[in-house]
C-alpha cells in the first residue's frame, strides 16, 4: 500500500509538472486519466484498510459461541454444561458468570464471575456455591483461545434451586442383637434423611426419625421381631421432600436357640393339662370334706330336747316328710310361800 501511494504521488507530481510545462491548455483526455488514477488509488487504500481492520478484529470475536447450554440440578448439586467448541489452533478454555435477583435489581444488571470456573478446560461448571438463594438465576458461558473470545451463551430459562430434583435415598439395614444400623447413600450436607420404621404387621406403631448422620444406629428394639423400613430425603431451605423408598423388612436375631421357643410352648401346654387332671382327681377324692366345710351339720343342744322330743332345726333333714309342731314353754318355778 505504501508503494502504491508513492506511485500515485509521483503520478500526480508528473501531471502537475506537465500541466505547468504546457501551460493552461491541458487536454480533457489527460484530466480523465488523472481522475481515474486518483479513484483507483483511493479504492485500493479503502480495500487495504478493510483487510487490516478485519485482521485486527479477528483477535476478539472470531470463536463460535458455546452451544446447548443447560443447567441440571439433582439433590441440590447444580451443574452447568455445554457442548465443547471445536476449533483448531490450540485448546479452548471457558469462563462462566452468573446473575441473580440482587445483581439485576440493585447492581444495574452486573454479572458475577464463578470463581471455580475461570479459564477451565472441561465444558462443565459446578455453580452450587453461587446459587445461594431461592430466587431466579441467569448463567452464561463464553470460550477463549489465545486471545480470541467467543460471544456469551446463556441458558434458555432462568434457574431456581427450588426446582432441584430430589432422588429417593438408597439404604441398607444391618441387624444386630440389640440395635439396627442403617447405611444411606451419600448426600450433600444440606440434605437430611427421614427414616420410618415399625414392627411388621403393626404400622400404627411406626416411629419416624430425622438424622443427618450416616450411618444411623437405632436402639431400643426387640429381639426376634421383624421391622419394616421406609426412607426419604428432605431439604429445609427449599421445604421440599423426595419420594418415599420401597419397603424393606429385616428380622432381629434372638439370643436364644431357635428350638427354645417351640419347646417352651409345648412344655407349657403339657404342664397346663397335667395340672388340670390333678385338680380334677383331688376334687373328686375330697368332695365330702369340701361339703363338710361348706355346709356343716349342727348337733341339737340338750336344752331343746323336751320329753324325748327332738326339735328339728332349720336346715336339718329328716327321713319323714311331715313335720311335728313342738311347743316349748318356759320353766316356771313356784315358791312355797305363795
């Protein structure tokens, strides 16, 4: 371009010298040639500026924006994912930013960088720590490569952590003689486990416990009893619970041998039968004694025996079906003086 401009300058100088040499009688042909050269030089200059300008702009926005930007949230773990940008010329790195309600309303739409996702290589970013409120969040990502930067690509719909998906907890119950140990699958600290258990066939006696411990140990259980379990998860900050797990039942081992229980039942039954027989035999043998103690016979006192007649007492049985009426008069003593 410099050489072309120098040639144009020499051409203009030559034409000016020729015009001065020939005076004011320059032909119209020479004027048209001069104008044509000027326009040609001007067009060439504009073209070169466009070429150099595009080369300067190439270093800023010549990478394609990331595609398929999605945010998935399971059990309060929020992951932003996107399709990798495939270009030649070196590795592509990514930067992620977020914008919450506070940034939109009170900070003029400011975007905050996700510190864990600055110049990362993999097309995934954990934004759990930055999604800290139950409000709508917007997230975006862009690609960079050796000074070249792509446009920002955002998620289609804003995200609220209340939309997280809580999975049904898996757990395993280990039975011991005096306790039960429940091992849950690993969950974030913000999630608590809710366990419900009861003796089999008596769900109305169900006990519900909430625990952040893993494993969780249950005490105050009865030996030889089968317990049934169900569990779910709960997140207090979003007031949300998962679905309930399938029913699991576990039998608690007993310290006594397996043959002891049926033997004890049989022995108890035999003892009851033997005792019943002994009581019946004793009752029949000593029936007259029982009658004597229950309904004893009273002997007639001598004072009631008047002139050989025996007075029948109430309740005394006789061989005769008739009754004799006896008149008992009081004894009267006459004084000789009367």
